C-alpha cells in the first residue's frame, strides 16, 4: 500500500476521535499527503536524480524556521553536534577553529586537549585531514572531519609560520568543554567563578568551585554568566538553590498544553545562604543564565551587574524521532518568581543570532522583587547596575574582523617561547610599533575614514546629477584632507587595540584562563562588582535590605 493510501486510511480512521480538532487533524493529513505526492513526482519525473534526503531536511528546516529559532531538527548525521550542545561533550581533538581566507585555522587548542598535547598551535593552517584537502571548505565541514569516535587517529596536514608543511597525528578523545574557564580569588575575600554553559555537570562544577574558594577564605563572590547562552533548566535551578532556601520558587513554565504549566522550586538546604553575591551578565547571557540572574534578582539575593541580557524566555524539550534523528521543540515560556517573562526577541523570521528587538515601553509590565524593587518584563534581565562600555572604533573592528590582530599574535608567538605571567604582561612600545608595521606591510589591508566614505557617496550623487566634472577639482582637494593616514589612525586607537592584542598573545601561552586573569585589570564589570561587594552599605541599599 502506498504512503498516500495509508494517509487516507489514517484520516478516515482518526477523524471520529478528533472531536473539536477534526479540522486541524484533517489539515495535517492533507498536507502530509501533498508532501508525499511531491516526493513521488520528484522521484518519477525530475530531470536529475533528486537528493531526496537532502531536500527533505531542507524542507523540515525551513518549516521549523518559521516557528522560532530554537525549534530545530537534528538529522542522524548531526548527532555529534547535538551531543555537544546538550552535554558539552563530543569526540574530537579539542580546538576552536575559524575560516581565514581559503583555509580553516586553529584559533585555540583547549588546554591539555589532544590538539594541544599533539603540538597543534593557534595559527596553524589546516591543509588536509587524512589526505582530503580542506581548501575552500567551510569551518563546519572541517569540524565534521575533525570529530569522530574516541580512540581513532587522524592525520592533519598543517602549514605553520616560518616552518615547512608537516603532518601531525592526533588521536581523538572524549572532549568535555570546561564548565568553568576560570575560578579564583580576586581579592582577600572575594571569590570569582566563571560559568560558560549549563551542561549536565554545571551545578557540580559550580558547587565544587564555591566550596574550594570558601576554604581559601571567600566571604563574598562573583558569579560570571557573561556570554553564557544557557543550557539545562534543572542545572540553573540547582545553582540558584546554592544561595536560596529550600522550597523557594525559582521559575515557572507556561505552555499551550496545561500539562506544560509547571512550577520549579528549590529542593535542598542552601550551601551558601548568607554569602554576598554579584552576578555578571551581558547581551549574550541567555536562557538558563537569565533564569539564574532573574530569580536571584527577584528574590533580592544578588546584585546584577553588566549589560541587559539577551531575552530568551522559551523552553525546549527534545523528542526522539525515527532513524536516529531528534526534534528540539519549544513547548513553553518561563517566568521568574515575580511573574515576569524575560522573552524580548521577536523571533519570527529571525535566527538565533539576530539582535533582539526592543518592544514599546507601553507594552511592558512592571513587577516587584521581594523587597519591593521595580523590575520589568519583555526586555531580558535589566541589571541593577548597568555598565556602559565604549563602542569599538571602526578601525579596531576592521583589524579584528580581517584577522590582523590574530595574525600578528601568531607571528609574535612564533619567535618567543614564553612571556610574562598574564597579570603582569604588557605590550611594550616596541611591540606596538611592530604591530603597526605589520599592518602597514600588509598590502591587502585597506582602511577608509568615515569622511572618505561620505566623500565617495558625494561623488556618486554628483555623478548621478551631472555635477561631477564641475566639482572634481574641489573633491580632489577634499580627498587630500580626509584621506586616512593609517599609521596615525592606528596610534589614535592604541589603548583599545592594546587590550585585544595582549589578550590574543596571552591566549597562545596561557589559554582561556590566562585571558581571564589578564582581563581583570581593565574589566569594568568586575571592577564595579568588587566596589559593590567591598561596600556593605551600597550592597544593602541596592537590594533594599
């Protein structure tokens, strides 16, 4: 019996039990039949052999994209990526990679990973894997070649600065992305814990870190959730439980189905009920990060510092499908203890990387924390203390995007076996001059001032209106005045460039933990957090204690 006949049979059999949902049920079966017919005619008559599996996945992806960015279909071939997202684990070599020009490069091996221990370094250009050329392949394609079963060995052909091409053998291992890139004491009694994601081991890692820091004299703490895109709901609830009493509502969920309306409360006695706490967030803190920050804010249990969070108040559940595939489906929205929903993303026709759109102030609702402080919904988590950071200049952004800072750090590290400790490393005047020369010698790098760009627009307008010949002498004089002196422009933004260059160089020797240690000197969020924690009066005034 064909699929079409089966569908018709199911339709007539199921309709009597559909009750009020008859029209919806018939609509579903009708569209399934249409899909079956389309596949049938493609298979019978299309001019070329149709890639049935591929076009089916495209159809599913496009269908789900119309719902929200977080309802996603995982084909059986994507299970390694799904596993990494849900557990933080995957089989591979343990390295960040990025496409630079025609090749994918190692951006940073994870410390003590197979990539690191085998000798791969940041800046290594991947030429081939197991004899297969990686030229012009996307970073996702290269990543799929690098991932695989634990214990298998691959041969990676690389090109390294000032060295001949070489082949490095790497044995894949079970890679666990670190839950905590860095923990430590920032002052005599201030502990710091940076959480990167809410994986299955997030609570355990945070609890162990806080226990260790308490034994080192920690009396106040900073929990850094910046750039943390979220993860498992229950891990967020358990982390909140470290600081608030048993039986406290942390988050509730509400969906279209009544059975998805649930309230989640703390289940244990808190380990750190009285410790003064600051939570750091930014525009990339989302989902589970917002549950932690939002509930601690609503309960007046922590001061929230940084930037307004992303605003993802949607809850997903994963369903197993046939043939080893999975569907991650948005089933409800979540609400913090005060009753607010932090969802602010206009997610229709947007992807998960799109900037969240603000909604009108008139559509926002006001809520109150336990101590009577006013908070709002619809805009993520608004911090108690907002830290305004200067926008990166156009030139610095261009140098970053075009990998000039990355390439300079690669060149720098190729001639130095070691550098000073992260806390004391400073880029010297001579080193910065070397960077300027590095940029000036790169003929491919060009930069136009804002005035030059406006002048180009003026030229185009004059040409369209027929004035170009008349204005040409004047425009040439103006070009001489506004043309970029690249060396002068670079030196004008030296301070902001220096931070990026230092961080990139430090990553080559001390990995992610080194970047954190070095960054504390100029991290405005951390500096403000320390000020608040060290002034009990200010801390209590913010929380209305």
